[in-house]
C-alpha cells in the first residue's frame, strides 16, 4: 500500500533526471490532491486547506487536539522519490489502518507546503507558518525571476496582496494565519539522507535533536575594468576575495563535532572572461547540533570576512544573515514511545541527531513532536538515485501505525 | 567629422547602460553598413564583404596591395562608445581627406568582425580569419545558449553548414576563406584602455608590441549530495578547490613585469544553497609581454592545479586551454613612420606595450602593421563611462591621415 502511494506521487512529475516538484508549483498542488484522494471514499475524513498551502486530512469535525502524522510532497529540482513523500505515504497507510480499527480516532495527516524552500531560499515554509514562525518580512522574499512570495501567495488565493505603505512607499505584507487544527502529538517518518544507519546495521533511527541551520550571503563590490590593461595593483576585483573565502570554508568547521559548512550557490557580475568582476556573491550555510557550535562557526566566518577585507583594498565586503533555525530537541515522550513500539516489533533502533532540517522541527515549537529515519541506500539524497530498501519503506508505515495506536492510547 | 561618425555608431545601439553591439549581431551589421554609407556617394570606393563578416571599403578595382586603416565596431555588453569605433571613424575621415587630394590612391578601410569575441569566448575573429589564423575546430565553439559558431555563420550566409562525418558521426566544419584584398601596410588607432598616457602627459602612444593572451578553463567534477547530512570528510565538493584556486590567482603573476591574471567568469552546478556542488568551472586568462613570461605563468597555474588536486580527494580537477595568442611585435617601419608624422605635427609621443589585444596583432602576421593609442580618461574601458578628450579623438583622425599620406609615398 505504501509503495502504491509513493509510485502515484512519483508519477506526477518524474522524468529520467529525477523528481521535480517544487514548492508552490502546480505539481505540488497535484500531489496534495493525490494524497487527499486516498480518503475520497471516507465520509468522516475531511480535507482542510489552510492559508499557507498546507493540506490536512482530518478524521473528525472539531478543532482537535489530534494525533498527527505527516511530512511534505515538494522536492528540489531533479530530486528523489522518497524525500518527504515517504512520510506522507506512511501517514496515509497508517491512518487508513488505524481508522479501520478505531473509526472515531482523533487522527489527522498533515502535508506541509514547500519544505525545501528551493524557490525563495527559505524552507520549512508550511510547518513554520503553522507554528507561527514566519515573519512578515519573509513574505517580501523574491525568487530568481523577481517574483515576490507575497504576490505568489495572493495569486494562489491564500493571502492578500502586499500593499504599498502610504507614508514610506515601501511594500508591506502581513501573514494572516490561523491553524485549522490543534496538534496533541506529531510524528514524521523520513529517509536518513546519510549513511549512519547502514553503517551501524540498524533499521530505524530515532531522532533526538535536529541541527540548527544558519544561512549567510557573502557579497563584494569592486570595479569592473579591462582584464588586460588594468595592472594587478590597481584592480578592485570583487571575485578574488569571495572565491578565496569559499576555498577556505572547510577550515571553519575543524574540530566542531558534526559541524558542516557549504557554499552551494555563487554568482559574478558581469561574468565576462576579459572583464574584471565588479560584484560577486556566495550563499554559505552551516549546521551543527548545538547553539554553541553554531555560534562558534558564525564567529569564525565573521573573522574570515574581517581578515579578508584588508587583503582586497578598494573592494567592499560584507556578510548578511539570510535565515537562522536554531537546533531543536524532539519530544522525549514521543521519542520514548517510538523506541518502545520498535522494541515490541523486534526492530533494532539507534538514537541519533539529524543534520537535515525537517518539518518536525517546526511542529516541536507548538506540540510534542517526534521524527524517525529509515536507512538511505548509499546515504544519498536530493538526487535521482535516492532510494531505500523496500522492506524499510514498508517498515516506516508500520512503525507510524504502531506509534499512532500507542499515542492515541496515551493521550485519550 | 570624426565625432559625427562616432555619434552615428553610438546611436545605433546605445542605452543609458552603455553601448551593446555584440559581434555577429544585427547591430554589428548595421554599424558596418553605417560606416560604408560614408562613401555611398563615391563612384570609386566599393564595399567588399568577405566570408568572415569583415567589411572593406576599397578605393580601386584590383586586389591591391592597399594601404589599409581600420578597427572593429562590435562591443562588449554595456561597453563604451570609443573602443573599436574610434579606429573605424578615424580611418573613414582620413581616407576621405586623402582621396580629396589623391583620388586614385590605393587606400582601403577594414572593419573587422567580432573583435571582442564575447559570444563564443574567442576574439579577433575577423582579423584572424583574414590572417589565416582560425582553426577549423574553432568553428565548433558553442555560445551560452548552445548555438554553434559554424551554424551561425551558415545562417548569416557566410559559410557552409557544418556536416556530420559519415565515419565518426562527429560534426565537422571547415573555414572557406579568401582574403578579398592584399594589405601593403596597416595602421590602427585605438583608445589606450589604461592610464599610462595621462600619467606621462603624452597625447599619442605608439605601440611596439602587444602582450600575449592565454585563456584556460579550470573545471572540476565531484558529487552532488545533501549539504546537511554529508559529513565534511565524505564530501566530493567540486566548488571548494576551484574557488580556492581563483582566490590564489593574483599570486601567480608576482614578480612578472606587466603580467596580469583574471577570472571573469565562473559557474556551479546544480547551484542550490543546500546542495553540495557536483561541478564547477572558471575561465582564467593571463597576459604578459613575452613568451617566456607567459610560459612561466602557465607553469605556475598548472602547478596550482596539481597541488590543489590532492587536497580535494574524489574530485576530478583539470585544466584545458581555450585559446592562445602569442605576444606580437608591431612593424618597425610603420612604428617609425608614425613617430615621424607625430614629430612633424608637434605631438608628443611615447613608445609603449599594449596589454590589450587588437586586430593589428592579427594583421601583423601577414603585413607591416602599426597601432597607436590616444589617452583614455581615468584609464577605463569596456564600461559606459569610457571616454577621451575631444581634441585627442580628433587627433587620432589627423595622425591616421598623416600616416596614410606618408605610407602611400613610401610604398609607391
């Protein structure tokens, strides 16, 4: 059953180059609708869409609180078929099985919108909106084509259009959001996206904490000029200092346990072989399991910018924070319950941290939230060859079912 | 008169952001036609277009040899109004003045196509074709949109379409080119694109040699993966080694007199903030006045690639030459003659090298060629604010006139 759902989601937008189902796209909407179709014959389960683009499949008419399972259905470009989709497919089969036994159970599936944040560079969009963690400024973000998030949400009929302030002339937007249900406890299944479970020969990883992510924009402004006639000492080359810093990034996480740092996107202007670059920018993100380590990496990055500046006279260098998500602990109660249902099922588990962000991080701000992983083959993710063993995929749905039954027991 | 021609060229494709008249574009063609219009009332001067897109305005019916002046009318994106255009406008007014005195003089203006090489990353296209310095492989170059140079030339009706080899299936192209005229002596006026003349308070710089240019593509291939879940030691990040090398480029020309090195274009795939880059590339070019210095810089660059490789395990690093133009000496006879006409006109000159490439480099391969500069204000070029003093612009046309008269005297 879980494989049937996953195949259905994959077929919506898969090509040879992988699955491309960006957040806020019609493909994401189609996938939400396909998930809702799993309960199209149910007279009790209603489909609730909220003001952020999230979809809830709710067994009951009231506001809750509900026991909730879920994840997301958007992907990065040319991504895999399991990232996000596994947690939704698992939630669907688990809810169907629970309801066949306990038709009045206060149970819901949550499908969070735009978890990847590919288009606007944010992320965990829908779950953060639910948890009240979206700022009004975030609505003013622009995508690569200059389209504003607030405009897009207005076009989709989710939010009002941004308005221009009469006094300052600046565009202003305000998120209007009311959570359609209350969550008593939340659980999310996901692929590991790393290689620890395979290495330790465990089938389930129970996540105790999720690393924080801070994202920065390093940028420089110099002066464009002819690459032949401008002597080295007279140049104000904007690229050299940015490139030099990107080349040194790995040094900044030395000695920091589970610290990672990445530059995945970079740009130059004007970008012509025989013209000295006048502008350059690099997006840098770093992750670590503790606030203290995140602070230390940020301090080292600032120091790198400060020491690079004087070596590039005439070039303006600065660094601006794009986003920050603090390290988050999962609920001890949900974690313990997950461990207990796995033990009863005879499945070997290990406790672990997650270096990837997940919607469960947002929900942990407003409810008891848990997260568990199944092994990723070769540890790869965000790639067309992302995969897991079929028996592990099925196990994800079974553990969600066991957890939901146990959690309903506990909260009722 | 020279200002009238320059204003006419500028108006063809200028905006607030500068002049954009790329090689092989309809704007370049329009500019060639506008130049030819200067002799539209002449019964003797014929317009000759060749198989590379060059335009010649020839006073006479035979193959020559001719005394020739010229330059180019293409620009970089958002370039200036004088680069190239000055030499053409100066040649037009000088030829008009000479012909009013000596209507049978064997004189011609050459307008070389695509000097900047912006679209295909090559350069001196038309003048190299004239000098027999274009290889058949060069015709297979692709622009940023994947359009092949050979296809474009076929579309413009200049060359035959490339053909697929029956044996290997590979595309093959062959440049068919016959120079429409023979050149006895060539002279080009250009803006300096640097600050030496202003600093030395001289009005004319007589170029004795032009630096060589070698252009390379540094590239790397690693493995894309999740920026959160892939530990630093397991990464095959393609960007870090390329960025590190670009950051160190200035070190490679230390101690090399008049040596310059530049990375003006760089790219990353997939270019997503939370995905480790699987590919990266950088275009690097270096220039120096002597073969020996060019060899030394190339050696240092190769050494940098060789020492960077082992620091990036699992990443494939390589470096491929895109183009190489050797340092070129200008004709001693033309240079001496230029100096002599300037002395007679009471204009202070200095001999100098050119770090920028010019069409005169190509013509020096097949004829006696000379090149002189007028001062550039603030030393800037390839920018909208590129400019020269009005009296120096007029002087360029006068020196070309004096040179042409003296050269006709000498060759006849």
